[in-house]
């Protein structure tokens, strides 16, 4: 392969509300964390172990405005983007951050929609469901 690829795909839950920054030239940036988790069974103890990773998400312009309007803490989202490493100095100390700059996002569950349909009590976090835009499976004559 001659080129390189910088692509990230995540499905996770928002850990906070979308924080927006607006600029004079009609541009905007939204930032929010999402959490992904992984579970496994410890072979020596038989205990179930769950680890959680946090990811800093950055969205821009129209996508940022959509995220601000429709997403809230606890919502499950699918995001695609690229990794971006940043470095700056604060009070004489070098700081580093890795962000996912998102160019595609799909809302999988939102608390607002689930609460409106009385599927979810207000104090529970949403569970994973298929996106509403997915059509029901149709039978096809495929050999596999």
C-alpha cells in the first residue's frame, strides 16, 4: 500500500453536554467526550472486568450545530473521523491532547426520543438500538 490511513470509528455514550464555540465568520466548533467500554472475564479469578476509555470528540460547523441541538449526556452515537494530536504550553508545562475530529455522525439513541415514547424511565441510561433510518430486513436471493 502506497498511502497511509488515519481513520477512527467509535460507538459510545456522551459523557457530557456538547460545548460550543462560535466564531465571527459563522464557523463553530463543538466538543464533547464519549465513553467506550470493553468487558472480559479474568481467567484466574473468573471475575467479569469492564474497562472504560474516554475519547475527546471535535465536530465543526453544521455538524456541531446538529450535535448541540439533538445530543445530550448519555446518548449513544456512532462517529467516524481522524485522530489529531495537539500540543501547547500552559504555565510553563507542555500539555498534550489526542482528539477525534469527526466528519460523520449517526445518532443511535437519544434520551429525548426515548423519553417521549415512554420507552425509557428518565433516570436510566439508554441501551443500544439500531438507527431509525435502517430499513427492515428484506429477503433476497443471495447465495451466502
